[in-house]
C-alpha cells in the first residue's frame, strides 16, 4: 500500500503493513494529503495512505508517527 505519484515534487510513502492507523499523521498534516484506507492490512488495522498530491515535504507526519519506518518523506 505504498503510493507515489509525482517525482518532481515532495511526496510521502506510507508502508501500509507497518501502519496501525493511529491517525497522528493525519492530525499534523497541514495540507490534508493523508487519509485512512477502508481496507485492512495484515495486522487488521486500517492503514493511512498518501492521497497523491500537494505534499510539501514538511515531514510532520514522519515525526508524529510512532511506528519506525512506516512513513518515508521524499524530496526530489
């Protein structure tokens, strides 16, 4: 459940299998570009996912996430 869209602008990659759906990343995102999936991951959580546009690369989601390596911020 990792999504990447634009390669010339900042974006995030969320590893759905590591996400526990705590929504902390959603709460801190200034652009509201993260949502919760309706599908379950292997651990029966609804993981977060990147909606695909407008990420500024601020990394607030990365720092808010309690799961190591669940969110990766890419700044090309």
